[in-house]
């Protein structure tokens, strides 16, 4: 067993509207995302199943021609390899779970998150 403390995990500012704190275990990645209104996570896909819990704020997820508004207290489940995009409608804090681990985050091969795009 290992104890982790969020207040000891560095905040990584990827672009002006997207910051994250990430914890990688043997089989999953857990992240706090700090998102600024007007920001966009460009369309992308990954092998990881993703569960996004919106703790505060509001997001619009877009996938397969459908739009989903997700607010505080709601959870979006995204299957593996589904192309999706996210628009930040309000300043938001999101708790994300990924399985398996986000190898692209560990290697720094996540350039799509590092570009600035606004809605």
C-alpha cells in the first residue's frame, strides 16, 4: 500500500486553460484537471477507458456527432478509442480515471493537450 497526498502532487500547466495533477499507479492514471471557461480539449482518442467526474463547473463532451452537457455531480464514461472533444463551458474541476495508465502522459507524448484552443 502507498499513501498519496494531492497537495504534494505538482500542478502541471499544459496551456493557459488546462492544468492537471496526475497520479500513476500500476494499472491506472488518476487526475485532477483544472479547466478554464472557454478552453477546449481538441478531438483525440486513446486506448484508455476514461471516467470523468465533474466536481464543479460544466463541460460539453462531443463524440460520434452527439453532444453531452456534464455538470457538477455528473459522470461521463468514455470507452476505449472513441474520438472525443471537450469544451469548457464554466471554470471546472474534474476528477478523471483512466485504465490502463496514460503512457502518453508519462512520456510527454500528449501534444494535443499542450496546444491552446478556445471555443
